[in-house]
C-alpha cells in the first residue's frame, strides 16, 4: 500500500530543501511547480490560453512567457491571479495524478506530492497525510527577500497572498520546523518517515 504524502509550506519556508531530502531517500517527489512550468511552455495548450487572457505583452522576445512580468501582474491583482490559476491548475493537477498513479502501480512505499498551495487549492483529498514545512515569520521574510531579490514590501505581499503558515500548520498531520540547522530538519523528516513506514 502506497502512502501518498502532501508536502506544503509557506513561500521560502524550506519546502524544496525537504523535497530534496526525500529524493535523496529514493522517494518519488512530484513537484507541482516544475509541472506548472512545463505546462506553460510554448506548444502546450495553457501557453496559448495565457496569451489569450493576458495579451502579447507578457511574452519575451523568443515567445516564452515572461514569468517575472506575469508574476508581478498576478501577485497584485486577485482577478488576474484567479484567471491564471483557472488555466494552469487543471493541467497541473491531471499530470500530478498521472504520476501519482504510476508510483502507486509500481507499489512504491511513499509518493510525495509537493504542492505549495495544497490548502489554498483544496487538494487535500489527493493525499493521505500532509507535512507542512514551517519557519518563523522573520526568517521567512528574510529568506524570501534574499532568494528573490525582493524589497520588504514585495516579499510581504507575496507572503500575504498565501494562507498564513500558522493556519497551514494547524491543518497538517505533521510539521517540520525548518528554522534551525539542516541536520535538525533532516532528523524531523527521518522521524516522520519512520513513523509512517
């Protein structure tokens, strides 16, 4: 019996770090962000739909979508964000389910769906258990500003666009506090996987 784990957290909480630790353990991790990037590449149906919705202005000279420009548009406008999600989410969800079902058919012990907006997109039904990666608010803001070269104002608006971390942790089966060292994070993950094996 395959245990399907949902992995989520806040922006810049260290979810990717935990995902990489799972991959190192040989566990299949299906990353919604990677699938979302593939879904909007030239030639994919979502690419055309996004241009139809947002106009040619969001394209780079080579015809690819300018993710930074599109991000700036949708992070400040709720209607535009919902319009983008309505295009991208169904395509991403279908591909994730295909990959999840393949892992189950292969009788893998665990398969992890790495979904940043698991709760916001109401996708809890796709998984058996949920791990939330959490950090302190100060650390989240500091990491996001540094990682994405954002001003404090830009970083705060991106954090606020998501469900608050404390609400996510309250809905999790298990929480990994990623405010300490990598070794501490890894130990927490090892304990969870062992207890669920």
